[in-house]
C-alpha cells in the first residue's frame, strides 16, 4: 500500500489535485510499478477520510493523460511508462544565461526614439464605438477565418483611402493585409528566386536588410546623394528588386524629387523582371505643404510594390500593415498563398474599416499633423538654442523624425553609454549603416524622433542630450 499525504486545510490546491500529483510522481519515479493495481476509489477514499468524488476526479485525470489504465469491473492499474532520459546533468529547468532577457525599469526615462508613437491623443472612445459597430455588423465574419489577404470590405476601404491621400492606383484585390512590414516582405520575397539580386538604401531600414540577408538573398546596400538613392549605383548593380523610402527617406529624411523618381521608374520599366518596393511608412505626416504623391501613383508599367502601415498613424500594437501588388505578382501571390491563414486581428480590421469610413481616421491625422508640427518646431528651436553652432539639422518638414549633426570629439559608443546613464532613448546613424564604414571624426549624427516626447519634457530631454554629447 502506497502512502499519500494530503493537506486538507490547504487552499492552494484541491484534494483531487494533490492525489493526482502524488500518484503521478510515484508512477514516473517507478515507486508504483507497471500493471500494479491501485486501490479502489472507495477504499482509497476511506483510508484518506475524503470523498469518493475527489479520488474519482484524480483517477479520471490520470486515466485521461495515460498514467493508468482500467479494466472493466476489475479496477485501475499503472500503465507501462518509459522513463525519461536526462542528458544534461544538473541543467534540468535552468534557462541558459545567454537566453535570459534583460529588463530595465523605464521610470524616469525620456524618449527621442523614432520608433515610438503618441498614445496620449489617440481617440480611444471613437475607436471603441467603431469596434462595437464591427461586432454588431460582422458577427458571422468574426467567427470565421478571414480571406488570406484580409476581409474584402476592409481592403476596399483602404484602397479608397490611399487613392485619395497618396494617389495610389489599385483595386481592393491588389491589397494584402498583414501584421507588419517585415512579415509582408517575407511573404513577398518567398515569391522570388534565390538568385534574385536585391538593392537597399544605405543608410536605411536595417530590419529589412537583415531579413533579406537571413533569407540568403544577394543584397547590395546603395549609397545616397542629395536626391535619394544613387541611380548610377542602381544601374551598375542591376538588381531585380529595389527597396526605397522615397517620400521621407529613412533615416535621413530626404524627399526624393520628381526627377529621381522618373529616373527610377524608367529604369524599372526597361525589364520585366524589375520591381521597386516603395515603403511609405510615415507619409501621412507632412508639414507646411501638401503630401508628396506616392511613387506608385506615377507608375505606368506596374513596376512598383506599394507598402503602407497604420503603426505610425494609429498604434504599433494594432499590427496592421499592407502592400499593394501589381497584377502579375498578385497572381503569383494568390497561387502560392492560397492556403495562407490571415494573421491580423479580424475585429481590429473591421474596426479600422468603420474608423476610416466614419471620418475618424482623417480627423485623427489632421489633429496629429498639427500636434506633431508644433512639437517638432519646439524641439528644433530648443536644440538650436542649446547647441548653437554645434548642431546642423536636416530640416525636412515631414515624418516623425529628423537627422541632426553634432560637433563633438566623442565616439558613438561613448554616446550610447552616456545615453543610458542619462536615461534618454535616442539612436545614432550608426544603427542604420548597412556597410561597415569609417564615420567622420569630430561629429556624430543622431536620428531624433519626437512622436512620444511630451512638449513639457522637451527642454529636459535636450538638456540630457547636451550632457551626453558635451560632458
């Protein structure tokens, strides 16, 4: 007869769970041997002075998991279970040090990051109203797996919106909705041959560069001139796919003029195997003048793949991005991904549909454009007043960041270490340099974001930055 010790007054676990755990341990440790008969439910209940239901629940759980088996009218028996093999002595459940996540308390930190979004002015009440409307009108759709490209009605709404705001020419069928630019680019690149040559901007979006490298593509970083990506280097490399950010180059902020846009489109049109991926990541924010039309709006030969996101305009946590594919690539996409399960939150997509159709999205963009323009001016004014002749700002009135040059003898590593001590989140151009290169001495370049810094904290943030660079 085996021995069970129960804590009948304990509130952490039920009696049946204690029986289950102790019997399971005895079986795994072979204290109970295979085919050994267990006491009847009544006998074990009497010996422990507990209810038969508690024993019955424990036995049924052990039976369901395969620790015991039953023979009708004879009782319960221990199953024949192979013992575990332990290869790592003493390692058991310890997480290796190199896999441990570092966590730091953000209390007291200020952010000049280009990656954050402003949550303080987001119209949550209006969003929830749209969400309730989506629940009321799309109950059946919410119970089903959505179309691989996203719900048609949502794609139609997005197509109408970007036609009006960005001049993008497309049908709803051409739109693919995904959980972010990276996953969408991964899907897109799976349609390409591994022998395809890829070109990207340098400095540029390092996450896309690393993604392409991890997929084993031949990726060539291309330098920039005052008009954007260098057309002569493009012609020399002759890539099949070119990744660019023409409306607000990331991270320099350069707006590509019409002359360079036409040069790139003409280059792409001379071959059926060339495409330009236009990442229009923050084009909704333009200050002082109207928005710059998208490159796709000028494309007459179906050579541009347009990529947009709601991460900058709404919230990054919503994870809603999209691409617009030319017909030839769309056909390939639909053949390859016919069984793809749409990964975006369907409720959020239908909510977005009503948020746009009801005019709330346009109101929010207008409100945030004004807010960001004022904040941007305040930040630039404070930087210039503090650093005086030791700063040069590439003052392109667009997007949610700008590039600033600072005169200093410090190295980038020193700047990064000092930023941690000062609790200031800020990123240097070094993060976005795709090729190893010697950066100019006596100066550094920082990518200054302003979306998430409170106006009242700007002076303090600039003071911290001054100490970082000059102390």
